[in-house]
C-alpha cells in the first residue's frame, strides 16, 4: 500500500505511514510515524507528532505541535488544538532504567499502555493535557490549558487543572443555556437537550 496522489504531504514533512486517507494534508515539519493511522480529509499542522499506534478518524484537525502517542484513538470531526499533549502511561519511568521491576513492566505493553479515546466532534483546546486512559465524550469542549484526569461525558464544557465540568456545549460549539428544568437549548442553532435518567449526561431531543 502506498499513499495516493490526492494526499498532500509537504516536502518538509516526514510521513512514514502508508495508512493516510484521501484528501488529508500534512504540513511542514510534522512527523507521522509508520503505523499511525489517519483517515480522510484531515489536516496535520506543523510540528505535530503522531506516533505508531495512534488512530485518527476522518475530518480531524490536528493543529501545530500536538503530541499524539500510541494508544490514542481520535474519532471523526475532532479538533485537536495547538500544543495538545496526550499521555499513554499513568506511572511513566524511563524504560531504559536499570531496575528489573521497570524493565519487566515495559517488556509487555499491556502492563503500562492505557488507551485514550476522544469521541466524535469533541474539541481539545490549546495546550490542554489529556491523561492516559480517559475518554472525552462526543462534542465535549475542553478549555485551553485544562488537564483532563477523568472521563468527560458527551457535550461537557470542561475547564481547569484538574478539569471539571462547568456546563454543556452544543454540537455547534456554543454553550447551552438552561431554559427550563432538565432542558438546555443552544442560543445559536436552537438544538435542545435533556438530561438522561441517571443525571450524568445530556442527549439531543431531536437529531439532525
Ligand atoms: Zn448549537
């Protein structure tokens, strides 16, 4: 398998992967390792790094200097802001340390690698940090500089370090307004949402 003609790789980018979808553009000084999987119609900005084992869906925007490691899975339509840093190990040590318990841990990826998932349409703000093993729900909005240490429900608006949910966001990105008990509405596109029975997440009343 080789890259097709409708993929743009800037002459100063380093793209070692052959699993890049049609229409995707990889800009100068980005590095995409062999084994990184990228879908169609994505853009990867300057100095982004995509490690072997990461998986990226379609229409994803990866802004400059984002660091995406093995074990990170990013669904369709996600925005990864500039300088966003993922992690994939909750208790990292240098695997080269001369200490048998550390060497044993790093001999088997199942002992250290913690998968991270960013669901469809979510936004990760500039320079936020995503700790290993978390799931950021669909259409969630993570503020610039936030440190995400726990799972975020779909449509969460999360800020701070550690990040906490301070509201809800629409699919269009606007903050939702509480208009009556258990009902939120988007001031931009009027989409409405209701809380689920468990009181932990909101769902659109009707989908487009
Ligand atoms: Zn909206």
